[in-house]
């Protein structure tokens, strides 16, 4: 045990509270005071109660204070929302909070502790609900209050950095969405281009092939040849395939030509998910079964432009053309008469594709940075909430000289 720290059960430092029960006939689909059920907890409400009922229940019964941490006790267990003090009401027993002893713990510190707790029954069995006993028996490590504040500040600073980056990524996604709608549909023309846009059929500007013969069992880490399996089009690759990750010693089947556009041939989700095209800029990559290969005529259509077009403008049409009930399929022959509205100029297609590709590259860089920040935050929590790294001295209620951890 870290000197000055204590291991406490939540039941030793807090009492569980919940709102009074609200019945279905007391709610309406619209209204003034949002009523959050477990299904809308942390999301948009779909039920409301009257202000009169809200004021009555808030004054007579348990109600959270601003800063209290609301906790899901059903559904996805352990989700948290910090109550912001705005008028709202919460489903009893499914959404609870701890009325803490502020002399032992702060809500800000407890919020970060919640992120590390793996909720389990006292016997260690799998649980489907957070009963009061489970919450009360759960243990947390508590440093002195001044050290809790210092830890909270460090973790909250990192949360702030993550939030800023998430908002930037959302903004960039919105900008890209607008560019896709304007540029790919010809609503906005780029400077220097005045040529017509024409309607063509996909089969008139490309050839359709199909991958074959390659399965997961034939993939090996040190294989001689590069390969792509159809499932990787969903999980690994985006609109432009910049590097190929899988390898195999199997050297028979369909091989790529630079500029091929790959579309998955089946999915167990929904047909619109098949509108996912990836341009491969490498020759001689083995292409697995259930991959539709669209091989464009480079004199008529830019392959990266085509991938963006299929993945965005044509996705509803591809969804309509998919066939199946539990498994949805699309074949190259289903796409030959797909109607495209494209610039007659290959150069204009290429510039549009490059703009969108640069946007994607920037988003990938930002998302990698976000992933790294979240990993750093996770490491900080593991070190700071266990006392393996200290931010204050043991002898004084003052920050240590080196008060910022390095991760």
C-alpha cells in the first residue's frame, strides 16, 4: 500500500441514491423536462415529464447535486455522466449516484476511478446488473484529498486535450462531407475547369473481375506475396490503399493491376455497407474470393475519383442492387449499368480525388494522434490512480518539485 493512501469500499465513503420512480403514463414524447431512461442515458431523451412533477419530486425525494456522477446500473454497466445541474430527471434504480463523504473523496477523483473499475459480484461471477451490494463492496484506492486534487488536475488536462482533438476531427469530417457533396456531385466546380459533366455507365469505363482462391488459412506473417482478403476491405482499408498488410505463400489466383478498385462482394450487416470502394495502387497483389474488382479504363476515369464516387454518391443505388436476406451480395454484373455523372476531363477528376484524398490523410493523422492520446491517458490512470507515480510529496500538502508526470 502506498504511504498515506487507503483502500476503501465505496460503501464506507458513500450512500447510493436514486430518483423516485416515474411511471410511463407520467411521461410524454415531448415536453419541458427531459426524462432519461437507461436506453437514452448519455444520449438524446425520448421522454419528458412536466415541470410540476419535476419540482415536486426534486424537493421531496433524492436528487443529484451538480457534479454528482450518475452511473448506469443496467444495460451497459458502469457508464457515467456528470450531472451538470440543468433540469432533468433519471430512471430510478437503473441510473444511480453516490452521495459521497466529501471529507474522504471528491467527485472529480471518483469520476476517474470509475473508468478503471471492473464491476463484478463479490463471488467474481459475471453480472448483468449493478446491485447496491456490488457497488458498496467495490474497493478504490484513496490518497489524501490534496493529492486527489492534483491527480484530477493532471487527468482532466489530458481529457481537455482529447476533447479539443475530438472536436477538431468532427469539424474536419463535416468539412469533408461538404466537399464530397459539392465536388463529387458537380455542385461546385474547381477553378480552371469548365468542361461538361457526362453520364456514363460503369461498364463503359471499366472491366469487372472477381477475386478467387484465397482464404484466411493461406495467410502467413512471413509469406512471399502480398494479398488482400475481402474482410479487410471492411476492417483495414479505406478509399485509398497505401500499403498492403497481409502476405501469403500461395501464388495462384487473380492478381491486381495498379488502379484496381476493390468492392466487397458480401456482408452480413446491410446492403449499403457494400458501397465501400478502395483503390489499390500496386501490381501483382493476390486478391481473395468475394472481392469485386473494377478495373477502370485510365483514359476515361480516375480510379481514386471512382472509389470516392462509389463510396458516397452511388451508395444508395448499390444498396438497392444488393441481394439477400441474412447475407447481402453484390456482383460485378450488378454494377455494369451503374449510372455515373462525372467530369469529362480526367484532369478535373484527378484534382477532385486529390483534394478528398488529402482530407482523408489529414483525418487519419488526427485520428492516430487521438488514439495515442487516449493510450497515454490510460497509462496515466494506471500509474496515478495506483500511486505508482506520485505528484505530491509525502511530507507536505504541496506539489513535489517535479509535479508533472512524463509518459
